[in-house]
């Protein structure tokens, strides 16, 4: 990630919290790629300039920083295990803003660190 430019962001979870956060990031001049399991929720952010991705894999591949704002622990774990681990790399940053228990976050971070692609 180059420090002289703003990183390209990937935001997963455009709901009650994700939508306003994405809009603020767009207003701050970031390029934001977005994905949501209910694509109709993307319209307010794509109208504001976000790029809709057809899959989480696409979002991860074209984003430098991946931000999660998901409903629950099971969803976060599923997205990380099924999509992010398979498509991520050591030069990417994952930020989880989901309201899950800190111990679950630590467990998922340990799994990611065990994978060479995310070991930094």
C-alpha cells in the first residue's frame, strides 16, 4: 500500500451502519468498492460513487483495505473463511467493524495469521 495516496477501500455490509460510513468515506475522497448480500441496498452508495462488486472475491482482489460491517459473528466468520482467506494477500488490511465478541475477533485474526497470504 503506497502511503502517498489514499488506499482503495472495499466495504462489505451496506446496512444501517455501513451505508453512512461508506458515504462518509466517499465524501472524504476515497475510492470505495462495495458488496452486500442484498444488492438493492447498494443503490445509495453506488449513486454516490461507490463501485458495486459482483462478489466478495472481486472486492478483495481490487481493494487494498477491506472493511467489514456485518450483522453477527456467524456472518463475519463465514465471509472471512469462505471468501477473504482465499482471495487476500499480505499486502492487504482487514478492518472488522462488526459488533461481535472480541474473543471471536482474536480467533479469526489467529486463523488469518496462520495463513501465509495474510501473515504480515
